[in-house]
């Protein structure tokens, strides 16, 4: 497994072709001049660069704070930062553990609650890099369809009633990657009830939660109030992936096991990073919400432009649902005679690249092959219009 992971990292860093089955070309270098609709990347203009610069300058002018930021920290993470997160999550700060981004949180969750070779229920289609994290413990998965209102809890219930057993269930509940749908409040309760009845854990991967620009929030209290849920979040989509800073909301009985695990792995998240983020989010109670609100205004406009342009330039070619948040559009090809793989090759030749739906498939049926995943967060309105024009040429 180590050799495979090292191969993947080499491939990504060199910008070469991704091996079949890797499932994510987000970090791979595109053809020069190509418009990349690839990754869930924040808009550059949405990142608070000036505020970060001021906070950083102030930190290095405060010698005591700067020295503290260069020292070791506790595995749990900074208390004031955990307190700010805990207040937003509605939990005790002890239940918050700071992580090195979302993937680190997922890896800690897998290593803590998934025994070797256990089975884990996963979204189908699935965020493919979770499967890489899952390989730390197992490759056994039970694909569960993602439907219009999210993870198909009834499907999982039927499989469990038929004697299937799982260690955990994994889902992205808000603005799912790749399908853009949101798990309904009713299904959130039903999923937790299943977990409590059958004794498995729900790994809730929620990096897009803050990026809502339409519709109603379905809530996270049902996850945070359960002893069978591990809630994973990150600052990646709001303040920038370069921070590598996120958090876990853990049930009380898993806090100490996770801390012991961290003491065997990475000890703690970067102290300087925690210092800066803590200063930013706690210095002004409204600051974070202002940053996210401005970003969501951008994403709302970009999502609508992409949907409108697809229907204007390619009328009838796609079935779409306007996103209510997040960074993705998941349109379906309406003409079953169109070969998605051939279309992708023609689109790339015309200078627009995106994620093919088949790469998100968690089951051999590959029902997602008729879909395309377009990421619009880091593309300007003009780029989105031009991307659709190039896609139209591919048709």
C-alpha cells in the first residue's frame, strides 16, 4: 500500500497522467491555456489575504506571542481556537481536536474506529480520496446510493436488516462531493438512529457546510449530539487549503483514543498556524461570517452563470439542478448515445477539463458515468462562459 501511495504522490507532483482508478485529477497539471473545472478550490478573491497579512505582522511584533507560536503545542489544539469552534458546533471544547486539514481528520477517524479489514458503508458516488484514507484500515466497502436528498439511508437499513455489518458509514452531508445534494434533516436523524441501533460510527465529512447560498440549513446538532458520530470539518474551503487546519467533533469516549493516536503520529498541528487562525477568528466575532458571506455571494453568481450557460449554449444536452451551496455542479448527459469518455477527450482537446463522473463510482455499475463534475469556485464568470463555449465545440 505504501508503494501505491508514494506512486500517487509522485504522479500528482509531476503533473503526469493519473493511474486508472485514482479518481481525482484535481492537482494534475492541465494543458497550457486549458480552463480547469477540476477541484473544490476557493476563489482567490474570497481569501482574506490582507487580513492575514495584518494578523501575521502583528504577531511577529508581539515577541511573547511569536515565541509561543514557535514552540511545541498540545495534541488537542489551542484552547481559544477550540472554544470558538465548539461554540459554533454547540459542544464542549474538550470534544474538539484540531487537525491538519480535513484529510487528516478523516484518517484519524478511520484509524480510531475502523478495525483491520472491516466493512465501511460509503457514498456512491464517493469522494475518491476518502477511499485512500480508508486503505489505512480496509478496502472493504458497502456502496450506498446518493439520491436527491443525500445518502440513501433506507438502502443501508435494508442491507443491515439482511445481516450486513459495518464498522462505519461515510458521507458528505452538505453539498455532497460530487453530486452537490444535501442530506435531509429526516435522513440525518434516521442515519444516526441506525448507527445507534447497530453499533457503527458515522464519519461525517463536512468541508462545504459553511458555503450555503440558497435553501435551508439542515443542521448538524443530530451529529454532534450522538455518541456514534465523528464530525470532520476544515478551514480549507473558507480560509484556504494552504493552512492545513481543520477539526474533529468527537464523542467524549473517543477524545482520549484520538489524542493517544496523535501522540504516536504527528503530536500536534502547526503552532504558528493555530496562533494566526485563532487571532483572526476570535479577535472580531463577526469576521469569519463576513468572509464566508462574501465568498458565498461569489459562488452563488458563478453557479448560476454555469447553469445558465450550459442551457443557453447546449440546450437539452444536460439535466441540471441549481446548487444551493458548495463548489460543484453535477449535470447529467441527457442523450445516452453520447460517449462520456470520448466527450471528455474532445473537451480537453478544445481546452476545457473537468472530472469525469465514472471516477467517483464506488460500485462496479458505474451509474455515475453519465455525469460530469464541474467545479466553479475558482473560475471567473468570463472563464465559465468560455469553458462552456469550448465544451459546446466538443459536442
